[in-house]
C-alpha cells in the first residue's frame, strides 16, 4: 500500500460522510452530540437520524446503499485529506475553535489547509471593497501590518482588493493570517489568487466549510462572512460601498457582540459610504491601528494567556501543537479575580442585557464585553440576542465563593 492509499480514520471518514450529506447543520450537530462522535452517529441508524431532525435527503445520503455520484466527491475529499497539512475539524473535535463554536449557526466541520492552531489565535477581520481606492489599499496594508505586529492574526476572505492587501501585509511581515473561503479550500477565487492561496496555506491557514473542489457559488460568500466574523475578536472595515459584503461581516460581528471599527474617508468617495454608515450606526471611528490595539489588546492578551499563546510572539507555523482548550485551563483565573466574582453574581438564570450588567457590577461595558467573551469560551456563560445567562455544564462549577453574598 502506498502513502496515497493510506485510509482515513473511521471517525474522519464518518465525519466526511456527515459533511457531504449536506442540508441544515443543526440536526447533524445534534446527532453527533447525541451519540458522542461521527462514527457512532453514522452507525446509529435511520431512526436515530430522523429523531435528531435529519431530513429525507440527508438520511438518503447517509444510507449505506447510497453511492453513485457521491462516491467521486468522497474520493476527492479523501485524497485531499491524506496530505499531512490538510485537516477536517468537526463539531465533536477538541480542535474545533471556541470562538466559532459560540457563533450563530456554526458549521458542522471545517476543512483546513495549513496550521489549525491559528484558528485559536486572537485575530481581527480586515475586510472591505474589492476595488478600493489607492489610499484604501494603502490603509488595508498599513493597518494589517501594524495589527499583525501587535500579535493579532489577520482574518479575511481572500477576495480582490482590501482582502488581498490585508493577507499580503501579514505574509510579508511573517505574521499569521487566516483566509476563509466561500469555495473549497483548494479553489482560489478569483482564479488569479492561486499563488496567494498557496502562500497562505504554507505560512498560515486556509479554511472552508465546503468540500475540496467546490467552485464559486454566489450564495456561499455571505455565508462565508459569518465565519470571518466569528473567528475574530473584532472587524475592521477599510473601505466599503453602501451595499457591500463587508457590511454583512460587520453586521454579523456586531450581532455577535464583537467590536466593529471603520476608517472614515472623503464624502466624495463612494467607497467610504459604507464606513460612514457603520460609524453612524455605532461602529468605532478609527484613524490609526493604535486605537484598535488599545481596544482589543486587553481582550486578546487575556485570551492568549488562557490559550497559552502569549502575545506578541507569532505562531511558529505548520506543525505547532494546538493550544490547550480554554475549558481545561480557565478555572484558576476566574476563582481568584474579584471582577469575575462580581460579574458572576450579577448574572442569573434569566437573560440579562449589557446595560443591566453595567448597573449591577459598576464595570464598564468594554470591560464586561472582554470578560463575557472569555466566560463564553470557557462555557460559564451563554449569550443569545445580546443577553447573557449563566451556563452550568456538569463539568464546570461556579467560581469559588460566588453566590455567597457581596
């Protein structure tokens, strides 16, 4: 048997079948959760599949009798996954990024070319026009370089214009960058970005929820933007017209409670109208990277400390060991921190909005946002529709002393 014939693990192969079943992700996530992993989920059978909400098309795709055209796609995916720098990270996997897990409608799995540890690294999304002005392109490069030097990975969609400038700035500075694609992880879009895709996969990470070989489909790109927003602590919009995919990313970031930053520009430049609209709607107006670093720095530093990836040391590249999951290492800092004790007491089983938490704790909204994000990652807090409640999974406890009075 040659290396090219090496079979995938049974779990990976079962996960691949679940991914290729298509359709809504939530029922397939429930199926994996109910049975403890992809292989057990696949072996559970039709009744169990239907009980978790899989529709007829998904059941048909998972049935052992199903073959035909699907086998060619499975073979392509298996061949792609046999390369050592290619990965399929599923909902059940400890490597599944915590920030993405906390998002709305997270993917069942992501295909990763490059270093999957980068999906755990504190990052900022840099997005904007596919046809920026010269100053917009310069801003994308200069902001991305400064932000990456400060220790943030640069997350973008590998589109033309602002996205490309952001990725290239990080690569040229030997800093981490993550490209989230609306195509398969092996399909550059636009086509002339083939060399850029190779560079990012070699020096950073390329991820997609779509199988290898998936070509550009219009509806995939707005959906891709939710992953860009979810993987990032904040989103910077460099230039954007009034109707722009970058505004979708910014909206999704805001809805997820993440910071949104926008660079203002000339009132005569149509490519800045989207930024001005974001600023009117509450995005932070920024004129230098230092303003973003000051806002995100404390949050990123705490996240990095808990992930055991101190800033601003860059990630070493492919082959780096995945950081220890947040849920395994958050206990001591929360137990010892008076502000976290205060916040925990301010939360209860009823959804609580940010204004009420500010009132109850006396802490600023910015401080609370940083703390709540870390508590979400650790599994102590659940956020829905901008409100927060306590979460008490069986393996977690409240901070010691919490609930024992003020």
